[in-house]
């Protein structure tokens, strides 16, 4: 029989506004599992408006997420990106992320 247990999770939205509109955002989800005493972070939905790209906003917001994950005591931070986003991948690598595997998902 498969049993279930609710786990602790929370999140923080990071965003940058210009002239009253959101031009960049990212989410940090903080999750726990039974394998580690510390939580881990999941970086999700990093976005910079097309009109604001190549100005460093993506780097700025991801750095803020990394710092927050460290403050929250996360033992790792996982982020995902689509294959065709070479510039984004380079930014992640420049910030210390490593290409660690593949993402598999099911959309509902």
C-alpha cells in the first residue's frame, strides 16, 4: 500500500518593476524531503520581458534567488531551462550552476 504524508513547502516571488509594470520575475520554492535535514530550493519561471532583455535583469534576479536559497539553508538549488535557451544556459553557468541532467515532465 502506498502511504502519503504532507510535506513542508513555501515560496518567494522575486520581481522587478519599471513604470508600474513587472518586467522580470523568478520564483524560489523551498522544499523538504526525508533524505536531508536541510531544505532544497527550486528556481522556477525566470522571465524577463523581451523589451528589457540583455540589460542584466535576469542575472540580477537569479543572483537574488541564489542568495535567498543560501539564507534559507538550502543544500542545493535546482533550476530548469528549455534546450533552445543557449544565452540563458550561459548565464546560469556564469553564476555557478552546472548542467546536471535532464528534466522530464508531464503537463496536465
